[in-house]
């Protein structure tokens, strides 16, 4: 397989980039503070072939649990996903191989402090503890200042790509200036076209930086695997990509399937087995759902996502996007671009129509209101898919 000549970045027992084998990774779907379940899932993912296993950390109690998980599964290369609490990096660094931070989330914590200073804090902790970093940029959660600066810069259908790429390049410059070179970058969106465009642009500007690939909130099987394959086939065949994750909405016990699908896509590309994009892919009903990860605040989210797919099937011939998000991190912002969005809190589901909030509904009644809104959309749309 063609590979770009990126720098080699060590993360625990694996090396990303530098011509090394592409690393498949996944993320625990359990609550981090449930040590037994998280350790069991980390072990399961590692044994399935995940070179890196990600865990979300959002509190000091999560850190305490992480230490125990590390002790129980020493063979796994753990990666921590920092949210707004970037200062937790000093507490988690002793237990992990890599830390991922989102430039957009840095904006929300200590707003008066320069972003560069926050990056310096993270990089110093990483250097002191001999670990790697990932600058993880998502189209739906770009730093608001960067998003505003590049608003309107993209062609139709690629909204937000320029802001995503520029945010990643900005943070690369921060790390370059700090003399920290042990980092990788990811540029993700739920739309494969944006993932392909963003990564191509970034790779052209910084061919030295290893890239982590992923289509975020890809959804359920088989659609989620198809969306991901579309992006990966186009990027990996061009030599772009050094590590990857397939983000699928799955029952917690089946998270190993993310690793299985990732390995299968890699094997197919390596063997020259490419699957053509279905003629009507990208048209008709599109259900976006985030991967079942440890940030999910109610496990009923997974069942809800499958029910949404089932009850919305009658709308398959219409250009309608429904987004189902499992937590407060992705929920509020990353449902804005959907026709209908559901983001799930612990005891209720927030229903949205575009950026407009329709209200909070119990898990057992939200589908009734969703169907009402879906019927209203169908009434004013024409079918776009012929069958």
C-alpha cells in the first residue's frame, strides 16, 4: 500500500507513521468509573487487534478509575480523550501512551487564557511523561473564532472544511514552536466527502505529520461501515493515513466489531479490493449516530438509535438527515446541521429541528414526536431516490 513519508510517532508499544503498519484503534464504550467493565472492554479491544484503546476522562474520579484500569490491563496502549478539562493531562499522563485533545474544546475552558498557553501546558506534560499527542479536530466543534473567520470559505457541501484544516494547521504551528514533534492529527466529520477533502488539504500542507483517519458518528452497520470505507479507500489508496478508527453505534459487548471492520477495510485496500460507491449513496435518508463510547450518559441511547433507524425507514427515499447523539459533548453542536436531531441526556432526549430546539422528551415518548416532525418534512419534500 502506498504510504506518505510522515514522521514516526511512538505511542506505547506501537509507532504511528514513518512507514510503519497502519494502527487500528477503538474506544471503550463503558463508563470509565466502572473499572471492571472498562478494564474488560479495554482487554477485549486489545485482543481484537486494537493497537490503541481510547478512554474518556472528564473528572478526577475518572482519573482514579483510569489508574486501576491501567493496572488491570497493562498490555493495552491506552489513549485518553480530554474534554474541556485540559488540566487533567498532568494526572492522566502517567497511565497512558497518548492523549487526544480537541482544539475546539480548549476554547470553552479558561476563555481568557491564550490557547497557545493551554497547548503548551498539555505538551509539557506529554514531554515530561514520554507520551504522544493527537490534535483531534472535528468539523462540528471547531474553535468558534476559527469557524467565524472562515465562514463561507467553502463550496456547497463542504461547509466547515477550511476552518477544520486551518485549526489543525494552527495547532501544528503551536507545537512546532514549542519544539514538540511527537504528535499526530485527525480531521473528522460525519460526511465522508468532508473527511476526504479535509485530510487531502492537510496532507498537502503538512506531509510530515501522521494522520489518524475516521468518519465520526458513522452510525450503525452496515451504513456506518460503508461511509467509513468510502473515505478510507480514497485516502489510504493515495498514501494518506497512518492510524484509523471505525466509529460505529454498537451494543457495548460488540465494540470489537469496530476493530474487525477496520482490519477488513485495510486488508481489502492492501489486496486491491475496492468496492464501488453505491449509485445513490449520499442521497435519501441519512441517519448519523455517534459511536457508543464512555461519554454516553444513558445506555438507552444505543437502543434509541436502532429504533430511530427502524421507525424512519419509510422515509428512505427522501433527502433527510437524522442525527442521534449520546452525550452533551457531541449532542448540542453536532446535531445543528441535521434536519432532525436527538441528543441524549441521562433522563431525557433533547429533540431539535436544525438548530431550533423542540423540547426535552422522555426516552419512551420522543419517537412519537420524532415521527410527527418526520412526517412534516416529508410533506414538503420530493423523493430523490428511485427504486
